[in-house]
């Protein structure tokens, strides 16, 4: 016992002596043990680490290239040069960036933030399944471009931030992807730069609902840069805002809004804009790029049954290997004329503010948003072995039964 006490006393004394010596030493560690976790890098070190070329690109321009108030010149040339300097990003006509967003402040409606989160989750799910990126913005990028106009500066900034993206897809916060299998038919738009959902007969009649500006595809090119400048030039940021409001009102007779809005301005440019704009805009109505929710939600239950029958004839598979199975389901559904709507847009429901269109019952909006979100979420959850058995209850989850006839 005495020997053990002596050893303990010696150990403690040794530690105390070491600490005293260490405190009086400028550099107690030998060179081989010195660690410098935060070295002072040379300016070029960051370039090397990021594998950025030393050649200048448009990002080195001193102007604010992201702001919608600053015209972007020679964007096609600059973007082509960027691809040359970044060979890892080969040009692809199908590379898509989804852009969406919401207000920065908390929602006024008690359920608003919950719905906003679930609407965003739905978009993230679609992007993950289809291998595209997403930019969610809730910052006001221009002080005078609020509400629906806020999308324009967000898309403009995203085009510059993502030169690798050939197409950008703006989707309002209250829009839901309700067909997770759907592949956007980019080959149809090879000669166009802007794709909007619309109806030619309503355009002829100059109706305010002839197109919907809440969802659109726009090509990342010089034409689009200039078009966004023109479109934004009709917004409250312009000194000619009131002049444009009168011109638009005289063209679109059924417009109910007192001020000039983004959708009316877009319709005006389609109807009376320069040929340079009109000839590059594609009005899509062969699928639901924008699907008005009141025309869709009643179909969900029947579609669940039809797709369950299709899926029962397919093998279980990983989410990453689902493209071929999705294409097969799409062919069968389109042949039968009952494919799921690509997008269900709850326009007028205002899930964040709760200030819904007076034509709607607010509770109906909430019930149908819940059903639509669960309808879409079931298409995701099935790859993870679960399902919402009741579309009205997103909290209720059940294991997904599986039976596959290998002989079929």
C-alpha cells in the first residue's frame, strides 16, 4: 500500500512539474508534433482548392451582375465561355433548376407555416427524384418588387448563379407536384425560351386568366435576360408603372386588380409585345403545367386506385432506379387518358396569409391542400415502404403491402 501511494505521489508531482515547465516555454511541442489547423493561405490557394480557372469570367465583373436593375450584356457568350472553363459541367438541354420561395416573416394563418413547409418538401422530393437542383428564396431581392412580382428578381439572380442550368422552373409556393413520375418534355420547347400554361381561346378574348404566371419555364439565355428586364419594367419599380397599368387595363377587360400585376403584364406582352418576345413564348395546355385545384382534387381517389393497380404489376425497386418504372406507368396512364396532373396549384387559397379568395370556403382550401399533399407524398413514401391510407390525414401512416407476381 505504501509503495502504491509513493507511485501516485510521484505521478502527480511529474504532471505538476511538466505543466510548470510548459507554462514557461514559448513553444512546448517539438516541430514534428506542431499542428496548424488554420494556416494563412495565399490568395490563389482558394482558387486551387475550388478548381476554379485563373482566366476571368463574368463573375469578376465589378458591377452587381445579380440585380435586375443592371442589364446583362452578351450573356450567351459569357455563359458559353463559362462552360469552356468548367468542362466538368457539360451542356445539357435538360438540366433544370427549380426556383421557388415564400415570405420572410411568419405566416399569419396558424397553419400557414406548416403548409408552407410541406409545399416546399413536395418540391424537394420532385427535384431529388428527377436529379435537379432547387433554390428556395424568402428574401426580398428588390424593395419595390413585392408579392407576386418578387419572383422576377429571384429568377434573374438564379440564372446568373447557375449558368450550368439550361432551364429554370419558377413554381409558386402554393403549387404542388402531384405527378412525381412526370418528365418535362423539353424537346417540345427546343425553339422557345418561355413556357407558360394557358388557353388560346382565352388569349383571343384577352382574359386575365388566359395564362397563369405562377408556374413557368424559362431558358437561361440572353433573350430571357432581356425579357425579364422588360417584364420587370412594368412593375412598381418602374417610373412608368401607372402608365403601364392603364395600358394593360385597356387591353385586359376582366382584370379585377387595381394595380398592374405580373400575370396581366405577361398576358399583355404575349398579346401586344414585340414579335421578338411573342415568337419565343410557348403556351402549353397538353399537360397541367398549372393545374387549377378546383378542377383536379375530385379525381384523387380514383387515380389512387388506378395507379395502385399499375404498381401492383411492377417489382419493388430503389428510388434511384425508378425512372424506367415511372415511364412505364406514364405510358399506360396517358394511353388510358387518366394520367395524374403534373401540378396542382392552389391559387386563391393563400395558405400563408389565410386571406383566401372570397369565392372559396377557407376550410375547403385546407382540406384539399391536405389531400393533395398526401396524394403526392404517397408517391414518395411507397419507395420507403409506407403510405398514407387516408388522404385527409397526413399523420396516419401504414406499411405498404407488397405482392409481385413474377410470372406476369
